């Protein structure tokens, strides 16, 4: 069972897609006002008993029965609505990207310590797959921004930082391709990769917390899990993070094997 973690990743993502897309949202509470008519309370929530400031008596039997027919529902949040399901794709993809870039920079440091080209191949393979997940993160983030913020792209610190980070790692690939000598290209790329990783941390984790940002947990905004990430979302979100990271790691191993075969073919052709 050497590949159990691959099967686990596929199983987790299958469950995430199934539950994430098929689980219904909790119905928003509707207050019947005699003068204004029905008023939808998107941020309200059901309570099992008397709620503080909500009512003087518990919910009636019909209401309780209606909510026990489908006990597992995602919360209905204002602005997010159905787009809350993107939480299981957009955020884990950035987690996976950061894990891959961490693997890449570790390989770069190891290369500078021993000048083993196999470590350089590992750094390049991880960066390739990490860039793929960065692009997927930008695409899913842009779609989410269109739904919640009203535009495909906004002047947001974290959003701009993610785009700059992606360009920095694209420049890493350009740098490698612009130097014909293999070992010189590996040394330059390894040093550049270390600086690129530091900039990634600054742009994605430091600057958004020091300036205004629309993202939860940044720029003075409350963190996502403080109001929105309840136990039902956590039940799918945490497996999604693990599943996407395992899938990204699997893709990295395949990319590294492909890189190794290309190197062997290149050396055989030169011989």
C-alpha cells in the first residue's frame, strides 16, 4: 500500500465535490411584517430553543420538523449565498500552492548545499505544479469576486499580491530558460527561488494584514471562521484542504518523474 495517500486524496476530493455541490443551503429566515411584507433575514439563524432577543417561546413543532428533515445544510450567508461552496476549491488551492512552493524552496536550498542537479529538478517540478495551482486560485478567486464584490478584479491588496506572486514565479521559469549552461541556470534559479518564496510570504500573508483588504481576516476585517466557517462547513473544508494538498503532491511526483526521464533522454542523446 505505497500509494494509499493517493487513494485518500482522490476519495477526499470526491467527497468534497459531492457534498460541496449537492448539500443545500439553510433557508433564510423570513419575517412577515404586517406593513412592509416579508423581510428576508439572511444573517439570522435557527436556534434549538429560545434565542436571546429572537422570541419569547421556542420554535414551533412545524418549524422544528421542517429543519430535521435535512439536518445537514450549509449556512446561508448574505452576499456569499451559493458562492460559499467556492470555499472548498479556492482557498485549498492556495494552500496547495504554498505547500508546493515550500517544497520547491527546500529543494533549492539543498541544491545550493550540495549542487545535486536532482534537487534542482525537484525545485523546478514543484514550481511548475505550484504555478498551475496559483492560476487555478486566481481564476476561482476572480469568479468569487465577481459574485460577492461585483467585479472580476478589484483593487485589493491580497488579490494584487497573488497576481504579483504568480508573475514572480513565472519569471523564475523565464530565468531558467534564458541561461544555456545547466549548472549556472540551476544556481541562479536556486538563489532567485529563495527570494521569490520570501516575497510570496510578504505579498500573501504580511501586506494584506497591514493594509486595507476585502479578504476575511485582513485589513481589519473579521476572520472567515469567526462568523462564516461553522461546524458544517469545517466538516467539508478541512478534508478539502487535505485532499487538494495530496493531489498537488501527487502531481508534483509525476512532474518530477517526467523531468527525470527528460534528463535521461537528453543525456542519452548527447552520448
